[in-house]
C-alpha cells in the first residue's frame, strides 16, 4: 500500500494490483471575508520608524511605537486616539518626516548614546549606569522613558553592553564605543537634541512607490480598508489618493483646510477634478477635541470619519452615527461657550451636491455630533454612498484573496461547479451575517454558456457575479394626515 497526495497518482495507468490511498485537500465551500475595519494612517510623530508600517491595536501600542501625542494637526497618536474612541481597533500607521528631524544624543562614561529613532521624545531618555554591589566588576545599564518604558542591560565592559543593546530589537538607544575603550563607571545622562522637524510636504505625505516605499505608498499591500493622510489638506493630492484607493481597495478620507468656506471647498474640489467613489472628502470645519495629554485642540475631521467606518460592518453607512469626544467645531464653537451655530438646509445641500461631507450637530437622530451625509465624492447617484465603496471593496478583496486557487486547474465541468460553489457559498455567508439582504440578491454564472470553447481553448475562464446591495435610508418621508374630518381606517389582523 502506498499513500499519495492528491494529483500525484495517475489512476488510468495503474498496472499492479494494490491498495492506493489518495489524500484529498478539504473542499473549500466559501471564502473568509477580508478585514473591513483596518485603517491605514499616515502622519507625524515624536518617535518611531519613518516610512515603515507599524501594527497598532491600542493606545498603548501607539504610545510605545510613536511616543507621546503631540498637539499637531498631523499627529498619528491623536488620530489613533480619536478613531479608537469611535470603535476602530486595527491600524497600520506610517510615520512621515520632512527630513529635518534629528535623534537625541548623550554621553555616559565616555560612550555616546544615540536614540534609536529621531524625534523630540528622545529628549526624555535617561541612561543610568550602576555598579553591582556584590560583583563590583559588573554593571547594569538602564535606559528609561516615561512613555516608551525601560530597558536593562548587564555586562562588565562597554563592548559587552553595546553588543547587548545591538541584539535587542526593542532597544531605545544605540551605543557608540570609542577607541580606546573607556571603563564603565556609575553615572547618569539625559539625552538631548532630538527634534521632530517641520511639517512634511504633500510629496512627502504621498511618498514614493517602488522597492523602498514611503508615505502613503508604504500602505500598499497592508490590507487596509480605510486610509487617511492625517491633516494633509492639499487638493492637488486628492486624485492621487483616489487612484491609490482604487488600486488598493481602500476608502481614502481626505479633508479641506481649517476654517474653510463652502464656496472655496466646492471650488477646490472642482479644481482638483475629484470625482471618485474611492475618496470621502470632509469639509474643512475642523473639530475641537478634549485630548487627555494636550487639552482642547483643533483637529481635522478625518479620524472621526475613519474611526466610525472602521467600527462598522461594510454594509453600514457613516450617516447619522453618533461620534464621541467632539466638544465643538469651528462653525459651532466650543460647547462650553454656549454658542451653537448650525448648518442650514441650503448649506448642507450645497455641500452634498458637490460631493463633500461634513460632521456637525445636530444630526437627524438628535442633538449629537455625526457625519451628516454618508457620501463619497462620486457624481454618480448609484455609487456616491459610503456603503457602495465599502461593500464593493469588501467583496472584490475577498474574491481576490481566495479565487486565485483555481488558476492552473483543468477547465471542465468540475471546475465550473467548484467555482460556483465557492462563490455562492461566500455570498450566502454574507447574507447570513447581514451584509447582504437575501439569497435572491445575488447570482453566479460560470458554465459553458459564458465560457465557449473558443475562449477556454485559449485558457480563459469567466465567472459572472451579480450582487444587489441593501439601500440606506437617506430620505425618510412620513405622511401625516390630521384633522377632525379625517376618516381613520383600522385593520384587525386575523387571529
């Protein structure tokens, strides 16, 4: 008896009577859906690697990776904090720099210690050398930071200590040992000279594609469903963001400059030539946020919109969903001021007609802050809703992640049946989870009717998939007829 893996045994050429066991791969009945809440975020920070996507799942992760939050419009930590409060929990964050940032340095017992990353957070690093009270030839080097934590290394010489630091993938500093090598001695040093640099340019935010990706392009292949260049308001970048979003299946959240006017916002969008379901453009009415580190600060609306979408299933719209942590806006002022300017119907109509969304208070559901339109920048009424972008990307990315397994298979009735089974099973699961409405909302065609021999002979196989999405209640009309002359008809249901 011999055991074979599937495909290794040609059953038509057997000549020896025996038992042949084939191990078949378990049948795939449906594809597992891709992540729909992962947010790709590009911004500045006081610490952390530049141009390298970092996995963030909590504020603790963010502080450890990027240091303390900064009162800056482009700050990664502030954006993550805002988005988490709205329900998001999965991020890929990319730090961007203008190139003038510097690393903090200090000298301890004749050895230069340099912060492993650039940024002002390095100025709070303290390195302390202590002699072992029992084995006096041994020393303990401790590097501490109030946010980044502490690291401890032990050794009898500086080369040993420097090697231990170099071998630590989470080290906060690196040590440069001079020649001749100084002897360790007890002492302490606080690093200084670390700087964050200036505000990165549009080109630096967008970055470069290719082998060494930077900026926005560092998010390529990270599986992000939502993306934002935090606080970057240059309208010349919007169509580039749209092209990236279409290629990556990512819903890009852009915004206008702080204190913008509706007329200027419309003019900027028109000048940019932006008309794409891949971009959600937020009006430049920036929001006041009560930050637990920096107090009341004015922040762009992108992280609020991205956060609420990141916490919702893809068939859901951001429209009318309550946002948390907003204490005012540029138009409404701070809530503590007692003033509460609101948008008129005409103002909202001008924004929505132009494909621009806004966060404001009140919302249709009551006196709370919410995304007011739930729209993207597409001029097509069929594709201009959040849900079209999110659900289309979700289905397309799910199929892209799993259907490639059929490439290389023999084109036959079995292949057609397997393709249909996987597609139908996947869509059926979406119905079960509420993403699609009913089993009548999708259809799959993959057989000889849409795969003629003239095409299959060239290696082509085609599957036609139709999916009907559930609509979003945007215009709720209640007809009320009242008066003493009204005749009311009631119907009693049969028992």
